[in-house]
C-alpha cells in the first residue's frame, strides 16, 4: 500500500521528525488562501502516487501570491504518468544549502531492514544507484537491537561535516527507523532531507509504502488508503482469492502458481510479446475463480489476447475448463484466447474445451507464440 506525500509528512510529524507546515488544497481558491496564510515564498506540490513529479511540472516554486495562484491552476488537473492531479499541498519554501537522501527498505539480500543514505539528495535514488553507486551508504540494521544512536551518528557524520548538524540528522534517522518498524513499512524515505542556510535539518519530502499483509493491525494506516483504479482492481482480486498485478502489456495471463506465472511472463517476453498482468488463480479448483479471473483480464482495454497456462496439481484442469466455459457464457468478448492445460485431469479439460473452438496447445512456448500471434490480428 502506498500513501501520498502529505500523509507521509503527517506520520513524520507524529514521530517528531521536523517537517515544514503544509496545507492540503483541492481548488485554486484554497491554494490562494493557503499561500496568504503561509506568507512569503511557497512551493506548490502535486499529490499523486508516483515519482517524477518535479520533472513533469508538478512541483513549482511561487515567489509571490500571483505565482502561487498560477501554479495551482497549472498543476491541478494536470496528468502525471497517467494520474490526474486532484490535490496539491502548499508549503513554505526553504532556504536550501544542501540536499541529502535517507531511507529504510526491506532488503531481501541481507534479510534485514537496510538504511540507505546519500549526499546526492533531491533526485531519484535509482538514478544515483545506476550512475554513482559508490555515493550510496548501505547499512543493514540488526533486528534484535534496532538502529542504535551511535550507529546513526556514524552514518550522519559521513553526510554532514558539522557535528551539530550530524546530531540532528542522527536523531531523524533513529525516529525514521522507529516509525518504519512500528507502522509495518516496506519503504520509508526522505528525499530530500535538507540542510538550510541557517544550519537546520528538515524533511521536505517523504515517501512511504506498507506491507499489505500487516494492514489488519494498522487501522490508522489503512484509513489513509486512497486507491487508484488499478489498486481498486487489485484489492477486488485479492478479496476473490486471486493475486493480480496490472502491467503495461497487451497479453492477458491466467496461471496457477506464482512461479509458473513468472515463467509465463518471461516466456511471453522471450518471444517478443508483452504481458498485461500477473494473475495467479492459486491452487483452488473452484470454477468461480476462473470466471472472476476472466472478468478482471477482459476489463483491461489493453488486452488483445489471453494466454491461459494451467499446470494441474491441486488445481484440476477440468474444473478450470468448466469455469472458462461459464465465463464465456457470461462475458461477451471478441478477445482471442489460447489455452494450455497439463497435469491433473488435463485430458478431461481439453475434451470439455474441444467443442468451443478455442485454440489449445500442449506446451508453454507454443501458448506464448500463439498468444502473441493472436494479439496482432
């Protein structure tokens, strides 16, 4: 689960991390009122669940009231990576001397929470990792002790030459780790963490993601959820016992098992296609899951063909075939479908599908090639 910057900033404040005041605005009139209230130079920032807002023109410095109003007019309603900006925050502009990056992330390689810090703040950390990886400090945190004060100071001293500034940054690091653990985060980052011209250290932007499996014990976090259209679909799929993630391709995939689903997407890419989703119907033999899965797949207007790849173990291929027949009785579609069934009751399943005229193949590579071919018609 992701949250907006304005929500992350509020969590930071709750844990004592210094963040400049901001006002959430939905209209240009509210932007004007906020700019008057804050006074002086302000920054108007788009609130959408994606990065790259500054590059897209979604973050603007306003030196006076007129510029703040114009920024509100330009940003509200604009589209950033396919997302419409419906709200902005207005915050006081800071006198920035230097920008830094700090963040905590679940690291599968070290099997710990890893602290990442860099003096190259204000840009996407992925770009720094790609072009200047040596400029990123990575420190795995011992889960039994957490981030200790002296460890935080050692990291901060590598970023800040001044001991007083390093002490302030170290305090922020300890607080950021605490909130990361207590909110069941998978990512908590401040980018940029700034040093002001008068020697203060502040967080002026924040990003947080949370573990979906832990939301049951985080009611306050869950209440912050503002799902976009894709997330609504993913949540609905989860409630039906399906694992679904939308991608940018045009070949819909219905598979049983996460490993097979990943292999299926790799196979599609290998032969020059592009998967439209990850969709795992799991090990159940309930035909209703197939109906629900087809509804989700065909609701994506980008899908030009569907590849069904089932390896029957616990899942019975004949149940999948029956579910597919029922789905096609309910859903009227001209999207071509190719089916590969293998394993438990595969022969029975193929016999059920024989009269439908749906293309059936015996191997995964054949299925991928056929789905790509059908997507081009």
